[in-house]
C-alpha cells in the first residue's frame, strides 16, 4: 500500500498522522504536493533526515499471523488503455528479472532477497520465484478513463471472466497487476498515491485475489510519481535524473510496481506483515523505505546511485536492462536494505 491512503474515519486518520509524524523524518518520502504547501522542511540536497536509511527505533513491524506468498508467484498483468510495445517490454523484463539469478550485481534478484526474509506462521519464507503470468489487454478502456477503487475491481472481474482468454483465477500464488496508461486517472492518483494494493471482494469479482494498481504518471504528475526522473515545479534548482530506459513514465512506474509486489508478497490479504495498529492504513515493508534507493537515502535525497555511461541513473541490473528501485524494510537488521548498499 502507499503510505498516505486516507482512511475513512477521523480516528484512524489521527492515528495515521501520529504514526507518520514518527516515520516521515526518516522514510516514506515522495514530493507530494501537500508537502510543498506546508513547506515541510524539504532540503532538496540532503533531505530532512540525518538518520541512516530509515533506521528507526519507532518502527515496530509486526507479523499478524496471516499468509504470505510462499509458493512460486505468478504476476498476471492487465494492460489498461493504450500501451506501446516497448513500454510493455520494460515492465515484463523487470518482473522476469526478480528471480533471474544471472543478472550482474547489484541485481533485481538481489533486491528480492530482502523480501524473501519474511516468513509465515510455519516458518516458510516468501518464494524466491516470481514469474510473469498471463496478460490481458483492456485496450478500449472498458470502464472509462477515470477509475475508482471499486471500478478497478470491476476491471479485474472483466479480465478473469472474459469469454476469450480470461486471466486464470489463481488465489494461492497469483498476483493481479492492473497497469493504467498515461491518460487514465485513478482515485487519489497524484495527490495521495502512485499505486496501491488490496484484495478483490468476492461480491464483486467472485474471488478473493490479491491485486495492485500502478498508473503511468507521465501526463498527470511525473514530478511526483516518476520522481527523480521528473521534478515538481516547487523544487526549483533540483535537476531531474535521466531515466535508464528512456521512458520517464514507465521507469517511474518500475519502483512503484516493485513496491506493490513486495507488499503483496508479504501482506497479500492485509493480515500478515505491517507496522501500526490500524489494518485500514497499514504501513508495510515498502512504505517504510519509500524514496530510499541507496546508502544514505532519506528525505528527498535518493541515496548513492549509479550513473551509466549514457548518463542515466539506476541502482540495479535486470536481465537486459537497468532499473531504479526503492529499497525495502529488512526486519532482521531493522533498517531498509538493497543490493547496492555500499557497506555490505
Ligand atoms: C514556509 O516557509 C516560509 C519561509 O521559511 C514561512 O514564512 C512560511 O510561513 C512557511 N509556510 C508554511 C505553511 O509553513
Ligand atoms: C528465511 O527467513 C529467515 C528469517 O528472516 C532468514 O533468516 C532466512 O535467511 C530466510 N531464508 C531465505 C532463503 O531467504
Ligand atoms: C517453481 O519454480 C522453479 C524455478 O524457480 C521450478 O523449477 C519449479 O518447477 C516451479 N514449481 C512449480 C510448482 O511451478
């Protein structure tokens, strides 16, 4: 889930803001517009925290006894709206890179090793295998160009009940990833979220399936959801970084997709691994490290990254491409970790 999902009642909003009060200095940073309004101490060069990569004694990530994904994970993609072939390729190759042992270090599969540290009640770890599952095109915007959280579930229903080539129903180890094209607005997109995950309701879809939505922000808010490949106007003097696959919107989506897949694996039914007392607004393993991509990261500072010979910025290698992916919380050492850490 993204950190700033507004809960439906004031009490949990209060609980959430108290929690964020403790967490935001160290973690969960994106250039949200509301931060600009309150000019909440954004120092674009060093960030607003001297703490080390989200490390915090205030983080009490707990296991709530629910399932995690311990068997080979299949990621089924729904391409909503108009997608270019090359955009699909960048994303497919990222998913395929998660369990590709042969990529050059630091690698996407090295990044997944932190996710694998999470176990269920029986002590089984999250699966090391993540495969691209089936794909479905929803080229003609079956539910329009503005989606709500509920209409997203209807889009998924259409995909798993389609007359021709429906997506398989795979409640045990399937993840459903709805990716919306750059001309689609989704409830709370840009203002509060760049993506989110939850599970479908049997009353709408017919099944309980863990799913995530991630949107291409290129037209709507690249400075927020594709940061640091684009920078919002209220951060003058900060230069956008060059994206590694020459597509700002899609390269920006990669880290959000990674965020949601890591959280779906560790908290698929929102009753497994999260911090905070409120399951309506859980703070999960990727929320805790949002905006942290390398050693020293925190606030608006991404941490130590790598520059390719072409000037593009990235922090890990996939099968054939480079990607910029946020780190995830490591509950063994109690801070955010990633494959490109300088001190390992
Ligand atoms: C933003 O910063 C300026 C200058 O530091 C200050 O005068 C102003 O009150 C701040 N605005 C808010 C909403 O905190
Ligand atoms: C499984 O999780 C445990 C506990 O976090 C960890 O010590 C172990 O290294 C993990 N195994 C794998 C294969 O990641
Ligand atoms: C799970 O994935 C591994 C490769 O990582 C493969 O060898 C194995 O056959 C898969 N198991 C199932 C049940 O698909």
